[in-house]
């Protein structure tokens, strides 16, 4: 994201060749080569609550880094990993 907020996000879905399954099926968020994206949110707990009915699962727990940020990883229904960050300080 650019400092002026004009960043872009491109999502890709492969039609062919057929997608390969991850091995293991639910890799850890820090697996080498695994892609993920992080979103800044105003309220991480509210965001998690709104995403759970759509199949999102929190990986591990919400971590707090000093008095600056709360962070977590979520796995979506297609196995995609998304990170959330809430600035608290």
C-alpha cells in the first residue's frame, strides 16, 4: 500500500492446470512459499466475529505486540490465509 492509500490488491484464481492441494492440507501460516495478505482493521474481535459465519477459522490466537498492534491469522473456507492487524497504540 502506498502512503497515500492508493494501493491495489489483485486476486488470482487458476482455471488450468488444476490446482494442487497443499501438503499438509492445512499448512502453518509461516510455511515457506505460502502466500497471504494482511488487512488493517479497526476492531479485530468484531472482524473475526463477522467472518466466522462465512467459514473463517482463527489459527492459533490473537497476539498482542507491546502496546502497538493486535494480530492474528485466519484460514478461509478455501484454505486461504488472511492476516488481520489492529493498531492499538
